[in-house]
């Protein structure tokens, strides 16, 4: 019997330890059980699961919890769009709120057309470039540095660098607005998807100064304002601004702009076809 | 048991015998979760937390159960069991009573169950004959050493990502391993550091 003890004792002791731990865990699972609303799980199942944080909550589970607790509206998920909104509203038993689709837009068309103070050699990162001598290589302090910090935060591959300036692919953009928060120059804005005519400049510098700094800068000449049939454009602080609510996307301003910085999705499409 | 010896243990665990960079324990999360500083900090804190508590509990089980029964040879098995159960328990406990901490550590906690740094620290505690206080201090400071290493490494990797000036063939893990090796070499400089 003594010879067998070293074999049986470990079995008993480890088995005992295991049983004790199992019992403790079992009790703990009951005691610490967190009451979760069933709807939370259901909503989480419908959400895209990108965990992009575009809704303003930590991940999809955070949004699901917020909807159930009433902190968020059913249309909060920009990625899922109207389909997910309808499903979430169905689970919550309420009418879906209409959500206008928004996409990001980079308010700069400088890139290769803008002047540089010097050749920047350093990290491929807009924050680093901004900390370089003179606030980065661009002569225009409003413009896109073109190092693509925004392209790296986009989880949907909607941003890319075209001719040294970040461009948003409207079809891929889901409006999570991660890039808006990332751009150190605060160049990227949220625009309604229906707004197809946009001013590709963010410079508030005076016209004469802009002419020296960048070939693709708004000089605030007001030609677009005069030609707009719908009074949708105004010049504020030396920069043309289009009101998406009034704009009919007629494209007259796109043709008239002497600096060729107002861009229209329609004209881009026409070019692409040719 | 003086303050000096506690400080000596802490210094040893954080710098001289850094778990990742000198003892090469816990390499898996060190390489896996070090792409971004945010996740690295989360992982490091979770490891610190679990290592501290595991050291404490394992010491108690070793001292009051295994040693009296002459079963020291089953330490490894018993410790694995304890760590696995402990991590599960902590996860449940945090979810109920500290949702904030649970959200911060949430994803990383279950990952740590199989982290060899945690098993390593409790085995080393036994090997070095540390008492309860020393074990706990060694566990927590060992975790802090892990936190230091993984945060340093994550910042190195973030910079590497931003300026890729290495041969294309090294892209991804190879360059991460090379930089981990260099970081480890840097920590060799601490060897020999002692507190009297």
C-alpha cells in the first residue's frame, strides 16, 4: 500500500484541487452572472462587426449595449447603413430613423500642384512631418501633406493617395470618420453622399498669398458665387463653401472655377468613361 | 525581510532579469500583441495583474497543500490548473464588479491563461524559495517588466511601420524579430546590476 501512495496521492490531491476550482468557478458563474438583455446579443449579431468606432461607442458590442439602454439611436451604425438600421429598429420594436449616408471628403487638391519649402525626408507619417522644421514641407499651412496617415487608419480601404493628396473612394467609404479624427490638419470633413460637388481646398489665406503658395488653392474670387444659379455657394474667410442643401450638382461652378479646384463626382465619372 | 531586498527583487524582475528580454518568457504575446501601443499597454497591464495574483495564490497552494503532502514534483501541473482556473475566475469577477477594468483588460485576460511568463513566474518563485510577500512582489514587478518590454517594442514597431527602410524580404515578422533581438541586447546592459 505504501508503494502505491505516491501514485494515488497526486491523483487525489490534483483531482481534489480540480474539483474545488470547478466548484468555485461554478458558483462564481452563477454569482457573478451579468444580466444581459437578449436584444443586445441579437443586435450584435446583425451589426457588421468592423468595430470601427464610427458610432462613438467602443466597438460593435458597445453600440449594441447603447442601443438597448437607449443611449444611441437605431441609425447610429454608419457602416451598416439603412439595412442594419431597419433590422435594429425591428429588434427594438421602434420605427427606424432615417439616416442620410455620409462620406468623408478631403478638402485639398494640392498634392503635386502645391509648392514645397523643401524635400521632406523622414517618417511616412503626417504627424511627424507636421513636427518637422517649419511645420512640414508644404508652403500652404492648410494643405494635405500627402503622407497617408488617414489611409492607414481606414479599415475599409476607402482612402488612397492620388498625385500626392489623399482621396476618398465614395463607394467604399462607410462614413465611420476615423480619418476625420486622424488628419492632423483637420482637412477631412463629413459630407452627405448626395453632395456631389465639392470644393477641394481648405485655405483661408488671402487670394494673393494663395497664388504664391499653391496652384490648386481657392483665392476667394467669387466667380463660382456669381455663376451659381441656386445661391448655394458663399465665400467665407477667403474660401468658397458649397451648401449641400441648396446645391443641385449642376456643375456650372466646376467649369467656371479659374483654379479648377471645385470637383464634381459627375465630371470624374465622365472622364473615367472617356 | 527588508525594503532593500524587496527593491532588489523589483529591480531584478523589471530590468536585470526581464521576463521577456532576458529570460525569454512570454514571447508569444510579446510578438503577437505589440503592433500598437494601445493594445500593448492593455496586454501588459493584464499580464501584470494576473502574474501578481497567480504568484500569491500559487504560493498559498504550494505552501499549504503541496509541501505538507510531499508533492512538490506535481508543482507544474498544479500551477497550470491554478492559473487556468484563476484567470477564468478573475474574468467573471471583473465582469460583474469592475466593468471598467473588464472592458480595458477584457480581450487580453483569456489570452494570458496560456502565457508561459505567468507559469514561469510561479515556478521561479518556488525555485528561489521566495516567501509570500517576495513572491507577490516578484510577480507584480515581473509583470511590470513585461509591460515595459512590450510597450518599448510596440513603439519600435510603430516607427518601423511608419518608415519602412529595410529590405522588402524583412517585411512583417522578420524585422520584428530582428528589432526584438536588438532590444534584448540593450537589456543585456543591465546584467550585473545589483542592490546591496
